C-alpha cells in the first residue's frame, strides 16, 4: 500500500497545502535542536549543555511509543531514560493484550511495529479462550498420557471463547461464549453469540493481539533506534539510555538565565528549563519532561501529585516460568475434536488443593508462562510461603493436577520447567489528581498517571493511547515554539497540553472502574468454588485485632496457613479420578455463571472504540460492559472505519490505489510525502464545485493563521466524478477518495437524525448539502458542519477555525 501511495504522491507533490510552513518547521527544529545554554555549576564553573526538546523518563511500552511518535514527527532532540538495565526490561512478560484501538494506532503510525506484532504473536487458536478447571492439563483428554506420566490432570469446569478471530462487526458484543453451547469450532470459524450482528459492517480493520510485553517492547525499541539512525545524518549517541536513573529534578526560570537564552525563548518566558541529574553523574536540560516511569514515578513524587483511589486491592505473587519443549507440547496438545477438552487458552483459572491462581499463557508453544497467586502479608511471607520449592509444587499441581508420587524430586526428568522470577506486587485502582505540574512542562503518562487491576488488559492500552494523544500536541507545540508572532498568526500555548489531561483523565477514570468490575467477576467465579475473597480479609482482620494481635506474629502466621489449607482441601476433588458430588456442584455453579455471560470478558467494543473526548458527553454507561460498538460521526469520537479508494484527481485514467481505511489516509499521505508534522484532515463529503472551492480557500487561510498542516480530502461517491471534473475543480492540493457505498454520508445523516430526535431535514435537502468533518492527528473528530451550497465562504472558515480552537486550546 505504501508503495502505491508513493506513486500517487509523485503526481500529488504539491497536494499538502502546508508544505511551505513545514519547511519553516524543519528550519526551526534544526535551530533549536542545536541550541546550547550555560548554567552555573556548584563549583562556579560554566558548562555548556544541550537543551533537549523532550526527555522521557521510563522506557516501557508507553514511553517507547511516545518516543517513536515524536521521532516520526521529526522531534529528534529527545532522550529516554530508564533506571532498569535493558536486559531486565526485555526479560519479564508482564502485560500481553493489545486491544483493537491500540492496534489501530500501531497500524497507522508505526506499521513496522504493527507487522512485527502480527508476525510474532502466537496463533489465535492458542489464546482466544479462557479455561476454568482443576489444572491446565485435563483429566479426560488422554488416558495413555496418564499411565505414562503418572499424574491425574484436573477436571474442566468450563471454557469460553472470545470474539477475536475476525474483525468485530457493528453492534457485535464482546461476550465470551461457553464452548458447550457451540458446535465444533474449527480454525477460522467466527465466534458469535445469537445476539451478535455478524452480518454488518466491520468496525475496524484491526483485531486485538496477544504478545508478551517484553517482546512488544523489543519491537518498539528496534523501531526507535531505526528511526533515530535514519533521521540523524551524523553519528550520535543512542538516545535510549537504559540503566540510567533520574535522581534529581530542578527547574530554572528564564529570568535566571543569560540574555541570549531569553532572546531565543521569547515566546516561552514563563516556562522554566528543567534540569535533571542521573545516577551516571550526568546532567541534562529539557523543555518538557514526560513521566512514563510507572506507578512509583519519581517525577510524579517530585511534582507532589497524589494518586486517588484504592492503593491496595489485593497482593499477589507473580511467578515467571518456562517449560521445556516436551512439557510445552504436552500442555498445548490439541488431540481432541471436542473443543472443550484441549488445553489451549490465554488464561487458565486453576482451583485445586495446592494452588488457587491464574496461569497466563504468554506463548505456550515456546513455554512462556506466568502464574499469579493471591498473597496475604504479613501472615504469608515470600521466604516461608513462596520459596522456590513451594512455588515449584504449586506450578506442578496447577499444570498437571495431583502427582501420585510424594516429592518434587520424583518429577519426570523429561518434563521440566525453570522458574525465572518470583515477584510480589500490589493490585490497585488509582488515577492521578492531575496529569501536569503547575508549569505545564512535566506531564504524567501511562502507569505514572493511572494503575488498574489487570482484568481486561486496560493498563498498558490506556497508556499507549495516552501517548498517542500527547505526541501530536507536544510535536505541534515544539514546532511552533520559536515562531515569531505576527498580527496575522496565532502562537500555540501550553493550553494544548492542558487539553491532554482534560481528555485522557476521564478515560482513565472510566477504565479504572471497568477494570475493578472485571476483577470482581473473577471473584464471583472463585465464590462458585466456595472460595469467598472476604474470608481471608476477615481472617487477617481478626488476627490483627485484640485479643489475637497479642499473640506472637509467627503463631498467627501458622494459624493463618492452617486455616487456608483447610479451606482449600475440598478443592482436591477437582483433581481426583473418582466421582465427587462436591466437584459436580462446583462445575454446575461455574457453568451457570459462564452461560449467563458472567465470565471475565476480553473484548469491550464500546470502551475500546466508543470513548469520546467531548467533555459535554455522558460517560459510557456500565449497564453492559461488553455491549457492541455503534460508529458515530460525532465531535469527540474516533473517526469511524470506512474503506475508501484514494484517487489521483489529475490523472483519472490511472485508476485508484489500494483500499484503505479513512482513518489511515492522513498518516499514509504524511509518510508517502515524507512530511513530518502531525496533520489535521478535513473531509468534505459529497462536495459540489462551489463548496470545494470555498473550503479550499478557507483551509489556506487557516493554515497561515494557525501554522498547522491540514490535508483536504474530497470524499466522492463515484469514481467517474473525477473524469467529469473541469479544470476549476482539479485543485492540486486536494486528495480525492471514493466512498462507493456513501457510508460516511449515511453516518452523517444518522447523526443529525439523532441530534434532532427524528426531526431532521428531508432527503432532498440532504442531497444538496455537503458535510465537513475536521479530524485531529490522532483520528478524533474536532468539528462537523452540514454545509449547503448556498452558504457563504465565511461559514466554512468559521467551522474549521472553531475545530482548530477546540483541538489546540
């Protein structure tokens, strides 16, 4: 597709009406990237230091995505610092689910990373389900195996499949389907409940992905280094500094600097320069400091920004382990035609007398697993309750059920696994009180600004989408920062960064609440196994209160362990070869929950695609978390996915390039023209000759006023319209696309009908109207207008101006 766009771009070399201003941007960028300023050191000597545009603290997925996006926007005066050595960052899987919206962002902005995720993630058959049972390996699947390896396997209590095999359709819910309610499921089959509309249009060109965070980070890291090498002519030190910790942050106002610096930063006199010191003895200076350094963010603590919410919902132990080839093959076997009997799933919720926990299968074929186990300090300790030997027993019991021999030394030598790490962590639901410091030059991103329970996978995805929202704002601000203000031009202010917080914080708050509800769904499943999460809490509360708290701690710890062991003993029936009424009751309870849609979902269409940046709009209701997504052509919403053909308006006989989503047109044009600044897109749907001329003139005027790039896209319903255009219609600076089924026009009319409660205009009026839709660089709509051909030039001018004001602050 990119090569085809490149061919078109040669014919449309002057199409992007902002090219003249972009050349100015590049000159400005080169000038301020090489600036130096002088600071007074403690020894009263002067040392010249480079002022970076941006320093990012934190080199996980969110920080790396921001760095990549800034590089793609030609902001190369940046550093990324992370206190962890790079081998540590690339070692632990951590998060693993990339939802639909995040995949759309990767596809549009970083196609190399998107393709890498698609190529490296496991086959969807290995991760489209969740399994509930006595162990990962099932007791009924292979009798020969039981004789050979001398272990029982566990009873399957239920298995659900999620709708991730194909793209979601309009209105299709994200409900998981109990396997027993389905016919035999073959590779490529669509997973859908009876209430799902699987015949409608798809809502995205992307599907979600399952890839361990360490592998995802490696792809982002490779892309960041590639972009840095490609865009820097001379050899420079790697801008990604792992193993370098920020130990001090200070700010220096312009009033404290010399006159040459004041002259250069005349438009930024109120913003201090940030100085950071690192564990390597280095001092760096930057205009903007972005904190992507996690829940324990040093930068956030420096800014004295508190986190609000529940900081300790549950303590857990994360165990990262790797199975050898033979054990991996055994665990991933798919020998049965009955889809409820094989072992493959993304998550295994395991309940037996030795372990209650969730096994996360990051890549079963390659043996990558994580086990999450509830942890109750101070009555449990890592040293006494989760040492290597005890954790090994828990893993073995969770994988294969009850082993008939008595000690871990008698494991079969050919079936092995290695424990790579045992780490405690605390699950929380928190959102920062604010995302910016008072100077608006330090901003929080990702886990530094919010922390959710992992259920639903919203933590990393919300962070990635934070970075997407912030990157274009920061790039436009930096590219405008040195521009001399005239009476005919506006200078962007830090209000554009305030809009970042105004938009992303409500989304984080909404996702935090959803993640808590998802976590509570897992507790409901545990309760069906007669394990109530309130019981350990009541027990710890009792042991911490008089008179029990008068007993020595080690005595109370032993009491806690014995009571927990007694509570878990009945779960042994789930790994027993004999019939058990207790196990039958548990299976009945769980299947009842799963049949009624009570399972933990994986796909949340409305929350992934339907969130809005319109502050006047009511937040998404929680009456049905998995309800289907209905596209809206409405201010604040993501631009709906519609397939269009991009056509050369000055060479109609050349036909069209490949189809692409209207969402991707702006990024494709930006890449094919090798232009860097973030671009707004103005769609003119079904325009007349007079309207497109007036809109073209308005866009030229507003590009000069705001000094931001705008690509003008004419949306036609018929390719033959191009052939019949006269010279006055063939503007060189207009990209033409064809929407053969007029889906965008239908969405626009449907939106007006909703707004007017059914009292909209007649069809005849609709035919004579064009629709103007201004789309931000991140794909969200910032203004819409229904424009009649009799309306004046000033109407279109005002509409675009209002949209830019809405987006830029």
